[in-house]
């Protein structure tokens, strides 16, 4: 995407049609203009179509579904990276006595990353309030029907493995495929 033509106002609606149900997203250009532009670029080029949501977490302070990796391994991406657009106004996480972690509220849409300025295509949907260091770009929110879909996925649990019969981090037991990601027309 051309960063010179990056809008920084308004919202854009996108729907992830998954095999588990629709997940409606509202992207916030003011919060993270470059992130929204990149996400829309990937949607327009059907990058997310036929990809899986490869990771579900059920830690006491981290409950997210992670998607956006075409390889399904957690290490794939679009072949480019861009800078963080980190939130500065998140409240402290009430479960963190150190005050370092911030509240990523239920319904938050944020970029997954591998360190500073490594955003690509992977993103996560917050299924329940989570406590994280503020190192993840927030660029939108999940609508009510999307949260119901997330709740169904989370209720299915995490697929057990030979090494961990009761995991809190891993592939969703109910496999999640993004059949189509589409922007809503005005």
C-alpha cells in the first residue's frame, strides 16, 4: 500500500466469513492508519481468504484467537513489515499488580508481532479481557455477532497434543477457516 495516501479518519467495516460463523470488524483509521491501510490491502488482494486461525489461548490473563498466517504455523506473513502504531491510552490491567500490563478489552482487534516494528498480516481477536504489555497495535473492534462466534470457538477449547493433553495455548479444537474476508461497500 502507498503510505502517502493513507487516510487517518473514519472507520471501515470488514467481515471475516469463517466456517464457524461471521466475525464482523470495525477498523479505526484514527487509531492506526497504516495498519488499517495494510489490512485493507491484504483483504482487497484476498490474502486472508482460505487461511486458518491457527492459535487460541486460554491463559487466565490472555484469551485470544490469532489469525492471518497463510502458512498456518504462526510464522508466515505477507512478505513485508511495517512500524507499530502503539496505543497510549489503555487503562492498566486490573489483574497486574506491577502496573506494566494494560487492558486489551474483550472485542479488541490488534496486530500480532514478533517484536518491535514487525507487523505483517497476523492479527488477534480478544475473546475476553486480557492483560498485555502495550506492544500490540490496536486497529479496531469485533461486533456482537463476531463475539458470539469467538465465544463458540473458545468454548470448543484447544486441541490436545501428545505432549500436552490439556493445553492453554495451541490450535483451536474447532478448526477455524477464514473462507472470505470482505470489505463492506459504503
